[in-house]
């Protein structure tokens, strides 16, 4: 379908992981869609380049679930944009997902690196 | 929660703005990083990906259910329909005709055959019938009623009810009027479980000769005659000249059983006994309620045994006919068995016909959709290229076809409502075998009809929409985008389109030949009556209560006959005991001298008492011997017989001077003349062996008129009141109406098959036209090239006509064998169909060729007028 110009885009995030990353990005301050995309990209050293086609559905999905809420504001460059911010509900969800993520990644590491245990998990 | 479709537009706008902002920020970032504005924008756009798709997926997030998605498809579909109004109109109309016809016929079947009786647990009710070999089933003999009722272990109740019978009623001192009365056994309402609207209903205690005479009236009579006045309870009226008290009124939906008996008043059978047993002679239906847990077969076995106990046991063994009599039990949960027997087959035929019609309509719309689908291929390819999911496209296409079928259904239901009304009027103009009264049938759409129509609509929508939808789904964007508009068409598309038209032609041939067959059958019946049915006025008197003695009446009848013949416009007048095709007859056992009956031979012969003018008036020829003269009346016993009887008893010999006796009367009759054959009770039956006797008994007059009989009705009424004072006129009608009433199923089948056959070929013509028009449009390049290379306009025309004829020919090759086979099938179900005649099929085939050429004319003209220069430049 769409031409594949950003191979790393194709890294398929685990189901729900993008939602968690978005929530994580919004932890400290409200941000607009573009900003969120850039933050994830910068925060992952350009590893994740979130497609617009994935980002916006995710944002709207989170908003619909009541984990984030939105508000129109003017950006630093005088650009009107829609800012998303975490709700209390969203904060709880993030904590929950974060701990689950930790458990899961530890479990996966153990499975993937059976020889060198404990010490190696950074 | 917000309702998405209320907030749809603002949300869309908001999202647009959000995306726009995103895009602006992305470009800005790139410029800040040092890219040129153009390069930045291009890169951002590329990065952005498919905007519509993003839009769609994001919107999907807010969709709160499937209804919403469907709504969007529907709106899009409606827009497509508006954009092609001609296409939409033709498609919707085709479907409306098909679906309307099916709904109308089904609601008729529903009413006549499926609808339940408005009584308690109708599925327990059974009707008691019996059947002699080769005869229709009839009501079981009422003489067995008491024996059956009192001795059976399988029924919780057995009731008897007369056919509704016109009776004179007067309320207070007002003029008498005729209303339909049903004579019922005392337990009638109790066994049926019917409740009164007011007052009480007739109970077993009322059905006794010592009880006070009572009556119950219907809601509709209460409404029309008493304005729903509750004081009706206790009112005394005169019923056939004796006083009865109205004790109650039935619920509005109860009209009496077995339907379509529309009784207005119910009286106990004991009343009938008091007034001379007139009603029971009109036939009694017996209906039982099975005990819970008793099966139909069980009940049938026991009741059959009981039934035959009531017959003369010796005769039961020796009499050819009686020994072959079968007792039968029929569930009475729906409509009356006798009515169903009469109408079931014709209606099922018509149902098959309308089913075919719907199939034609579907093929039609499918081929139109397919042609349009080819035109829309570019659109589809574009949508796929823009990221529309395939399932999404399929859903969209199916939504569009379902929209078409829904619109068709709405219009069709309207058509059906009026259509069914008209059909019911035709049926209501008829009479049942052995019942000389008209029927009334209330047809109302109920849940079953609704369900049927909805089902048909869905089925048709999917049926004609699926293939075009699948085609659209498989549209390959690249090749389609390149090819669209350049007249390339897949082999599959062309073959499929052609085969749709071919099957339409085949189905139309089938319908047209069925129409021809049924028309031919109808005209055979009319021609085979044996008398001239037009310009005959029938007059029936009701001498009951007039005070005339039989002798007196006979003399007065002769005076009236003379008087009627003097009315201007009357060519001749006749008197008879029976009029032909009235549904009733007079038959007796006859012994012909010198003829030895073979065992099992039916000696029941039909008789009629006639005046000398009878044969002239009816236009039935005298083939040998002489007519009656008035000297024969009361003189030595003479008779005229019909040809069938003469041939049966005397072969080629001369019947004049031969003698016969009527059983129960040893004095013989001399045969003095032979008349031509004529149908007696029903047009459908074979000609009966008939004897005409010179007697002035009965009360039927027939007038042969010069012009339309209606014009002289006033004169006739005046003559009756002058000559026979105090004698009421029971009925004035025309023979044409009486014949029509006896041929309702045949008329109905013929009418409907002609109408639907014509509609079917019209639809096929539209289909063919559409395909050819499309072909010409598509091939105009090719035609242009051919013309540039020297082909003439005639060649182009011929090419298109040849296309049309090829498809028709293929349709005929397919359709004619099916028609031939169906004819044989039809004949196996319906007797006496004139299937030997090849004319209907030939006619249907010819009609299709003509229709096809007409449909091909315009496209062919258009092909001929293709301008090579324009066509080539277009390339």
C-alpha cells in the first residue's frame, strides 16, 4: 500500500505499547500531536518514528477512554494546536502499564538470554 | 456519551485543523533545520502518508457502533443514487414491480391459506370431509353429526355450522333486509372459545325446539345497523318472519367459521328446524376440536369408523360409489379447506410466475449495476489506491444495492397494497363450487407478510448486488486506472453481462408462454360452454312468503314470461329450474330402457326444468327431433336430452322415441329431441349427461337481449311487480357475470400471467437495451475505426442488431426447452390445460424477438451515427 520509506516505522509495537509511550510522554506537561511524535522519536534516539496514521488514532482512542484530555492552545511559534494532557485516570493507567511493562520485559529478557541471568539485566 | 452523528461535522473540522497544525509544525521544523520551503513541504507530505486513510482510521475511533458506519454508507449510497437518476429510477421501478407482485400474491396466499382463525387454539380444529373417487372433497354428511358427536373419544367438542345463507330480517317495523345468517349447533361458540363483545353468545341450552328463539349478531352488523347501541341486547327482531331475541354481539374480528364465511347473524340450528330446515339443505360444515395429545391420524381412524356406522351397511358393501367413499380429516387452523382446494394450485402457479418476474428484475438490475460498475471502475480503483479497504468497498457496494432494493420494496409494498385489493375483488366476485354465494375476504398485511417482504428485499439486494460488488472489490488499481475509459473490458465482464441478458430472455419466454397457455385455457373454457354467454340477463325470484300456491305460481310464471318477451330489446325469454354455471344443479338416478348399467357406472344424470324458449334463448342448437311446446306442459311425458347423453346411451342410433324412467317414479318419459351439449354446474367439468323436462317449476328467468342487459333491468323489475305481486326479486345478474364468478381461479391466473409476462418482457427489453447501449458507448472507437476503414452505417447497425439477435437466440435455445418442460409439469398439476398447442410458446418466442429488435433499435441507430473522426480523436 503506502511506500515504505522509513523502515524503522515498520517495527511493530506490541499491542498497547504506543498508548503507553504516549501516556509516558505526557507525564510532565501537556503536548500536541506533533510534539508527542517528536518526543518519542528523540527519546528513543530516532528508533521509533511514529506514523501519523498510528499516532492520531491512538491519541483519539486514549481521549475517548478518558486517560487524556485535550484543549486548544497557541504554541511557542504562535501556532494554534490541540494539546493533550494526562488525566488522573490516565496517570493511574500509566503506573499500571509501566509496572506491567517492567514485569514483561524482565520475563522476556530471561527467556531470550537464559545463559547469563540476573546480573545482565540492566 | 455524545451522539456521533450530531457532533460529526465539528469533530471532522477539528480533526482537520489538528492535522493541519501538525503538518505546519513539521514543515517549520524542517525549514529550521535548513531545508528549502519546497523540499520541506514535500518531505513532510511524504512522511505524513495517506491523509484520507488517517482520517478514516481516526474517525473509526469515535465510531460508537456499526449503525453509525452503515449510516455513512447509506448517505454515500444515496448520493450515488441522486447522481444517476435515470439508472436509479429504472432499477427501483424494476424491483418495485418484482417485489410488489410477490408481496401481493403472498399476502393473498397468506390470507387464503395461512392465516389462523380468530379462535382459541385454532391448531386443534379439524374439518370433517369425505370424498368420492374422482371428485373434490366435500363436507361430511351432516346426518352423521349426532352419532359422531356423542360417541367419539378423540374430540373435546364437535360443532356444526351451515354455510352463511341469505335471510330476511326486519328490525322493529322497518323494511326487511337480507343479511347472511349462519345456523349453528349450540356448542359452536363454546367449542371455538369465542367471547362476546357484549351480552352473551348462543349456548347449548338455546339449541332446543323448546327454548326461546335467540340470535347473536356480528360486530359489523351491530355497528352498521345499531350504531353500537348497547340496548341491542334484548331487542326482538323478526328473522324469516318469526320473532327472535338478540342476546349478544361477537368480537369485531370474528366472522364465523369456516372462513371466509362472513356471517352477520347466528341462530341455533333448532331455529332452522322451526322454519322448515331450509338452511341445512345448503350444506353443513362439521368442525371438531381434537383432545390434547390426540393425533390427526388417531382421530381420523376413530371418526372414520363412527362415520361409516351411520350408513346402510349392506349398501356400503355393494354400492360401487359408497364402497369407495373415503372419510377425511383436515386441519382447519387456517382457511377453509374447500376454498384452499380450489385456489391453492392456481395461486402457487402465480407465485412461481411472480418469483420468475422477480428473478428477471434482479438480473436486470444486476446487469445494469455491472455496466455501471465498469463505468465506476476508475472510481473504485482510485478509492483502493487511496487506501480504502476491500471489505469497506464490498460493504459500500452492498449498501448501495440494498438501498435500491429498499426503495423498490417501499414502492412495491404500495403497489402490492392496491394490487392485492384488486385481486381480492376478483376473488370476491367468484363463488365456490356448490356455493352460489359470493365470498368476502379481508386482506390485511400482517407480520408474516411483512417478514416475507423484508426477506425478499434483503435477498434481492444481495442477489443482484453481490456479483457487481465482488467485481468492484477485485478491481486492481493500477491496470484499471490505466485502462478505464479506454474501452477495455474483461472477458468475464462481457460474458457475465451477456449471460444475464440471455437468462432474462429465457425467463421471459417462459413467462410469456405461460401467459399464452393460461389465456388459451380460459378461452377454451368460455368457448366450451355450449351457449352464447353475452347479452343474457338472469332473474331469480324468491316466492317464499308470497302466499302463492305451486299451481298458481306456475301459471303466473307463464304470464310473466309472456310479459317479459314484450319488453323492447328482449329477443326471447325462458324459464328454467336451474341456470347453467350457477354452481348448483339437480340430479337424479335415471334408468334408460334397454340399457344395462355396467357395475360401478354412475347413473346420476343432470336434469333441468325448462320452458319452450330455453334453447332459443341460450343459443343451444336442437340437433334432432323437436323442441317443447306448451302442450307438453302437463301433457304426456316427454323430454329433450343432450348430445353427450344421446351418444352415451345410443351411440350412433337414433334416440328419438326411446324411453327412460327417473328413479322413484315408474312412469317413463319419451325422448322427443336432442340438444347440443352445454356445461351445467361448472365450466371446468366435463359435459354432464343432461335431461331437459317441460316443467314450469323453479324461479329462474333468462332474457336474451339485443344490447347490454343492464339497460332493461328497470323494465324487468316493473314487470315482476305487476304480474307477481308480493314476490321478491332475489337476484338480477348477467350470465357473463355468473360465468366469470365460476372461473375466478382461471381468470386470475390468466390475468396475472399476462400482466407479469408483459412486465417480464419489458424488463428484459430494458436489460437488453441497457447492455447494447453500453456496448455501443464502449465500442464507439472500434466502430469509428471500422467506419474509417470503409464499413457503412448499415454495417454498424447490423453489427449491433446481430449482437441482440444472438443473445435472444441463446435465450430462446435455453428458454423453450424449459417452457416445454414447465408446460408438462403444469399439466400434471392442473387438469385440462391445453398443452398440446404449440402456439403459446411460438408466440412467446416471436414476441421476444420483436421486443429485442425494438430494444436494439436505438443503440443500433446510435452505432450507425458514430462519427469516425470524433471517435478516433477521442482515442
